[in-house]
C-alpha cells in the first residue's frame, strides 16, 4: 500500500472527487460523516431501500404487522383516519424513480396507519361482541335519570353480580373462560368482577368501520404489488443514491485551507504510475509515501481466483487480517469447507443446500456470484462427506456402504475412528500454520522455534489420542517433545530481545498447555456432527413408529419428518457459525499469528 495525499484547487474539489471516483483505485480515509449533505443523501438512500422492501413484500403478499410505537402511537384520530379514507388513491404508481419511491413510501405509511387502526378496532370488537348490539345512547339517558348501567365480565366459575331490589343483572353471553353481562341499577359488586367501559359507538359501526379500513389497506397493498415491474428502476436508483452517500462522505473528508483542498487515503502500490498520470492530467498535487510504523493501512486480499469466493465469507463475518498479517484465504476456504461438511454431517442435507443455492441463484441473477459459489462448494463438500460416512437424512443405506463408512461406523471402534479423523484434521490444520511461519522466517534462526512448535503440536496430538484410547503414544514422541521445547526456548527470541520480550518465554508453559486444548478443541467436529445424525435418526424413528394404521399415519409422519429435519438443518447452520468459524479464526489464527484486527480495502469508485 501507498499512503496518498491528493491536493487540488478548492474551487474544483467536487470535480476532483468525481475524477477520483472514476479512477476507482483509492481507499479514502473517511471521518465520522455528520454533515447536512451526507445526512440528506443517506436519508434519501434509506428511503429508496425502504420503498424497495415495501414493493417486494407486497408482491409476495406478506402481511403488515401492526405497530403502536413511534409516530403511530396516537392512532385513535378520527379526523386523520377520515382524511386517509377520503384521499383518492392513484390508479397506478408511475414516474421517475424518485417519484416512485415517494409514492410507495407514502402509500405504505398510510397502509401501516390503517392496519394499526384495524388492530385497535379488533381489540374493541373482541371485547364488545360479547355484549351484542345495543343503542349506546341509552346508558347515558338512564344515567341522567339516576339509573346506572355497568358492563362486567368475570371468570367462569367465579360469582357474578346478582339481581336485587335495587338492580337488575342480565347475563348476555359466556365462553370457556369468562361470563359477560350488564347490571342496571345499584347493586353489590363482587371483587372477582371486572367492569368494562361502555362503548362510544355501536358494535355494528365498529364492524363496518373495520371492514372499510381493511378494504382500503388491501387496496393499497394491491397497488404496491402492482409496482413490481418498477423494481429494476428502483434498484438502479438505489445504486445511484449509494454513490451519492459515498460522494458526500468523501466530500466531508476533504479538508481545505485557503485556495487549496486535499484528501488522504491508501492505494495499491502497483497503481502508483496510473495515479500519477491521472494527477498530471487533472493538475493535482500528489504526495505518496510508504506506510509508517504508526499507520494502519487497509488490507487488500488477493487470493488465487479459485479461492476468491472466500472473500464473500470474510465480508459476511466482517473480519479482515491486519495489513502486515498473512493472507490465509486458501487454508481458510479449504478447512472451512471440510468443517462445514462434518458439522452438517449428512449428505442429504448437502443436497438440499445445493438445491436451495441453485434455486436462489436463479431467482437472484443480478446478485454477486461469490456467495452462491461459496455455498455450492460447501454443499458439494457435505455431499462428499455424506458418501464417505454413508449418512443420508439420518439413514445409512446398505447399497451406498463403502470402506470408509464401514471404518467410521464400526460397532466397536467407529466413534474412536471418527475422533481420530477430527484430531488428525486438527494437527494438520495447526501444523500448516506453524510450517507457514517457519517458511516465512527462514533463514532466520527463529524458524527453528516454529519447527519446535510443530513437534509440540504432534506430541499433544499423540497424547490426546492416548487419553481418549484411540492409540498409545509412540515412545519416540517423548524425545521429540523435549527437542521441540529446546528449540522453542532457544530460538523464539534473539539475545537483544530478551529484555523487552522475555515475557514470551515466561508464558511458555501456559502456551504448551494451550496447544493441548487447541488439539482437543477439534473434537467439536465429532460431537456436533454426531448430534446432528442422532437427532435426524430420532425424528425418523418417531415418524416411522407412530402407533397408527398406515393410512392414518402418512400425513403426521410427513409432518414430523419435515419439521424434524428442517429444525436439524437450522441447528447445523448455527453450529457452523459457532464452531467452523472458531476453529479458523481462533485456533488456527492464534498459531499463525493472525489477529483479525484489520479492515478491508474499499476503493472510492462507481458501482
């Protein structure tokens, strides 16, 4: 990376930013964007995204959830509702993208208000329908003559008010939980009864109003759904507005003094000549320098083309190695795929993931390719593991049995064999990290310390397998361990580093114990994968062993299988986010020296 300071005439700062965006190779150092221009651009961008969601949800027929907070809190406003009902709806949504966004958001806001009012009326209707239709002015007329009218409800089985010389009680309805009635006059009021406020309007009027509001909300929903052909235009406008937000943020980051304005950022070193030519063409001042010890440049990862989809995973996890750290994209991708397959643990689930990936790609042809390629690779790895372990939706068909599945499923040693695979993956994974470090340090003598760590990892692997009972540790591993400790102790630090970094040697015993924990940590692949298989098997058993005739258990059997396997697949997805990510970003990264403290290179460019 090269640190860039670009200077231009202050009066031409906007033109300079436009040209810099066309160049598209500089990561601009942004500030906390708080200017009015940025807020306005961001609000417009968010409004467009919101309109896009409204159209998509309406086209899918998704219901609108009532909201009672924010500016919808005071929904009981008759004048406002009357205005909303009387305002004519447009015949169709048309115009430029900005007009479409404005119309869609206005209509969606109106529909939300109507839905909120429908929900409020539903509450009233559910309450007053137990008392039936009556003239709501009669209680007021009786009250003027000194006769009190009170509606009540009480739980079934609890004492209700009783008629007396001074009052008349009428039970109007009852359901499984409550009894509803009216007391006319003054009488004894049991503590178990709850008084219900008298309605302001008749039940029939509430029902008619609710029907009109719901009809209006449905009409708006249909109108929003009819704007589906405008989605491409709105998406294109969202891209433009996003660029406007980026431009406003860059403009705020640009400083000025007198007639000179400047902006700073970072650029890949190989683009230096191109930027210099660009600067000469536009008469900019340019200052380039290498990163200093106190600088934190962005990280630009460039894995081989075959492994480039892993960048989508890094972006989704929002992680990036620091600038001076190694690019571990290739081992991350390879081992994550293996961990993904073992944690899901079922080839049938892999086939479902593959089918869903292909279906989603067909539905979203304009979306970036990398996430779909990533999921396709993970699905393939899961299917391969399904073949190797002969596990398909919790079953093991005899026709698909193979030597590997027979070894993994051996009645006596199958569990130990599976754990052996997990621990072997662990020792290979961590040894790759240490071997990489050694190769990077060679011919510096510090590489011998990394070789020593490989010996420690292998020793911990053998000890772990001995503790579990997989195989006894070979005798030769003990002298290897002693030699490894000597290499680590002697070559981790140079003599002139002992005063400043000698604490590393003091922490050596803890780091040795930590290496044992790192190897044991890979048993999570066995435990979670086995749990997934057992859950699938149990749901299969529940479905098949229903105590019903064959004709009667087909439907419940299908429902149990669907619910069980969908739940199991969802749990597998959660385990991947926890365990597969951890083994790469913690165990492997600790041995490789990756802190994930960086931030990704993001050039200021047009979309």
